């Protein structure tokens, strides 16, 4: 007997031909899609464990959040109205305390809240770079979701000893990679190209060589300082540094890639590396207003898979990956003129290109027989979707998390008709509320219903890492002087 049959739905396959069935049937067995075809009159009578009437629904692949950080999720609202400097200062102080093992209860609540809110919003896969990802792997695994997780590694951002960071990374890989029926996978996460020394990149490359199947997930060409630090690290620029150490290859997932020039695009395309585009973070916290916008159309034209990520969603208060697709379009059109993407291209970036960026495009990201059954049902029988024309545009311009009716991951129904099957939303709300109360009492943050206030500047400075950032800033300053003098 078949496990699941969805019949009489609009099916947006996102296959190579972008096939769209007006009245389609999808069958799932043993975790995989077994058939996609036009519906027959008697499909509702098919013998299956779950027969889902897809009338008024659009079925599409589960969304892939290609770059994010999840453990501080309960602090949504805390950073929203701070200026950039306050946000960076209080954020780094918090990262440092998390790295030292503080606020474990907040991390636990954060992963539960993130898993729940992304699940109900149609995100079936996340790629999260965090400080203490073990809890995330277990929470997402138990929730029935798919997740790529890895612990941050950096030697100029905080003071955690490098040996300890690599020991944590190795132990995470050995404990979690391939767990939960392969739904949970490990990644290697050097934090970025502006807070890591060459020696850290070399050690990272050694670790990656030991685990050649693992993605290497980093922030790349995010800030003007990226190439400056690469020169301080003895390389021509950021991409050359990765090439020097042996990490410029098809396992690389580069978040942002904002300041990339044509040569950077060409080298990343030639290496078959991938990019995760995260528009909201920079639209919200744009540090300068002068820097160019991420050249996503050029990257895609060069053949680079570009997924979409929500990044630090607790800085810009959103769980909506649909919203990131809309923001991808709006930011690009504002900067460069209308028509930067078709709606279908954005749907592809939300699904199959995100999956390819993570190296799992053969398994998920589109609805095709043989692929793992990760799919969502959007309820489009609503005034907001009437008249129901141009489905790809409705998905990327108009859909919201609340329109997701049902979610299937790996052939298991994890939400049906808005009823979450794998988590207890009320219990999660309660545990998040008590975690945030405890956090306020012990951290100096004040999070009330009118706004969020970080601890005083004195307390923040006290909690900042003492060595890392000082080395970081002095290296950048020294290299800037050398650049100016052309040494
Ligand atoms: Zn990020």
C-alpha cells in the first residue's frame, strides 16, 4: 500500500522543465516520491495510509533556508531598534558568553522555537552555523526536519582556544553526521574571511580533507574588510586564500558574496562552489550604503547555484523564507532596475538551487519520482490568492508562512492542516517564555513589550572577548596602512 497520495492539487514540480500540473497527483512511498501525474477521477479512492485532497492547494518542494543561525531565536525583537554599533557590540558580547557555555537554556529554547516556526512556515531544510549545534541537530532531528549544522570556528572573533574549537567540530561530525535517517548532516564552519587567520584556514582545510563529503560553510566577501584580511593573511584576495589552502571547490557554500567582482564570480563558478544569498540582513543593517549589491544575476548566469537564506532572523524579526524571495527581488530591482529575476527563478532559488548549493540537489529540492519526499501544501483557496493566476508569482510575492497547510519531510507528514505532528507548540511557547525571563534576570538585557534594551555599554564591554577582536582590528588597521603605502 502507498504511504501518501495527494490528489487534485496544483503541483509546481520545479523540475528541469518547471512543469506545473493544474490538477495533479503525487504519490509517496517509503520516504520517496513514486509518481507525479495528472489526477484521475478515482484518485480519492486510492489505497494509501494518507489520502490528502489537494483541492485549493499548491504542492511544491519544501523550502531550503540555505544560510542561517538559530540558537539566539528567542531574542527576536531584542536587536530590532538598536543602531548598528549597539547591535554589533551587544551581539558579539552575547556570542562570547554563548561560546563560554552560558545560556544553555536559551539555546535549547531557541532551537525549539526555530524548528517550530520554520516547520509551520514551510521550511523543511536549514543550513545553520551556530556555536553549540548539538542541541539543534537533536531538536531538528526529533521534529522530523532536515538540517545541516556545524559549530563556528574562528580565531579572531572570540577567545575560545582553537584546539578546543577543532575538538568540538570533530566530535560534532562524529556524533551527528548522517543521523536521523540521514536528515541531519554536519558541516565545517570557518566563520568568515575577516576573522580567521591563515593558520586557522589551513587547519580547516586539513579537517575538510579528512571529511571530503562535508560542505564547508562560511561567510565570504561579506564586507570590504574581507579582502583586506586576506591580504593580511598573505593572499591576493579572499578567493585566492581559499584556493591556496585547498578549500575553493564544490563543497564550499559561501554566504553573502556581496562585494564580489567579475573575477570572483568567474573563479567561484569554475570551482563549482555555491552561494547563499541573504538579502534581509543587509537591507536592515546595511553598514554603509555605498557598497555594491550582491551580483546574484551574474552569479546565476555564470552557473553558480544560489540558494536563499534568512541568516540572523532574530535581527530582522522574520521567519518567512517566502519573504526572503520577495526581498531578493526588491533589493535587486531597487539597486539595478526592474526585471532582475523571473518569479520562477526565485522559486528555484528557494528550493532546488538551495538544495544544490548544499550538495543534495539529487535528493531533494524538486518534485520528481525517485527523490526524497520533502514537500509543502499551500492553501490558496483564500481571497488573497484570488484570482489564482501566475502561481510562481503568488508563491514568491504573496505567500506567507501562515498559508502553509501541510508539510511532508522524507515521506513523513510533520504538519497536517496546520496541526503540527512532531512538536508541542504550547509547551514550546511556555519554555521559551521562561527561558527569556531567566535570560533577562541574568544578562542585563531588558526585553519588555515596548522594546528591547541591551545591557549598558560598560557591561557589554565587560562581556566582550578580550583578545580576538583586538588582534582582528590591529591586523586590519596594519594591512590598510600597508595597502595605502603599497607595501
Ligand atoms: Zn550569517
